[in-house]
């Protein structure tokens, strides 16, 4: 089922990688995870993710510093600069908020995989959907992925595998209708009126009791 598919940790790794950027070392960071998730170009595209049994379609919008991904009924916003990651529940009124700033691992990575465990190597060059790409190999202790990345840093194709909960899981991604250009800043902000899941609602004091109804002396009939 699509909901079960969305819950897999490996799919979450895929979500961040297809939005990824150049494997060239970014200024000011030695973190390979950050080096591949934030291309210095704004774009939008359609995407299809598959685990070999179930496919799910969606869209991605990216500007340098943030990515918004819409898969099925779920929306993800990843703010690479602030380290904030949001997952919106269906309806968009509540979201789960995590922070990966200063942490060894990221919310997208499979269990027990740390950022420092990632290794990236260029293994070739191919043309995909009319785009010249670098073919990259990303390895980590419990799996590996092949990424096809445009010369300006957009991952437009991907396939790989990882062992999660003692089971080997596969994932593929294909990007279609890639359009480079400025994106609406509102796409990368929580919609008005939404709030983090679990935030307590407005507290109210004890309900006031209505004062007792005043009644006059009981009237009796004239004798």
C-alpha cells in the first residue's frame, strides 16, 4: 500500500537524494550528506518513486537552501540551511518537525547510518532525457545507490538498495518535466494556520457556573 511504502526509511533517503546537489565539497562543510542535497539552482519537476512493487508519483520544488516534496498526500519541506525538516500530515494543518543541525545522522537516512558513513565516487558520464549527467555511486554500510546528476547538480535518476530491519529494500526514481527557474517562496513555508503536531491547544480556565436563579417567596392562594 502507498502509506506503508511512504513509511520506509529507505524511501526517505530517496526523497532527499533526488533533490540533491553536487558531490563537490561545499564551502564550509565536510559533511557528504550536505554536499549532495542542495544544488545551487532553482527548479521544479515531476517524480516517480518505486520499490519494485508499488509506485508513487509526486512533485518537487527546489531553491538553494530548501526543497519541498509532495508525494501522494504527504508534503515534506527540508530547510538545509537551518537544519529544519517538516512532514505535513494530510490536510496540511499539522506537521512533524525535526532538526538535523548538529546531529551525526539525518532524518532521511536508514536506521544506524550516519552522515560520516556516506562515500561518493564518480563512476561515469551518460546522457539521460537529453541532459548530460555525471554517474555517481553513493555507498553506506547497509546499501548503495547510483545517481545520475546533471552538470548543474540536479539528480534526475536514481536506483539502489539498502537493508532495513534485516530486509533488502530497493528503490528507483525518475524525474520528468524538469523546469529550471525561480520558485514561489511560499512553497517553502508552512501554510498559514498550520502548527506542529502535539502542540497543546489554547487552555481555558474552569468553566464558570451560572449563578443560581433567584426566586421570590412561594406564593400561596388566598384563603
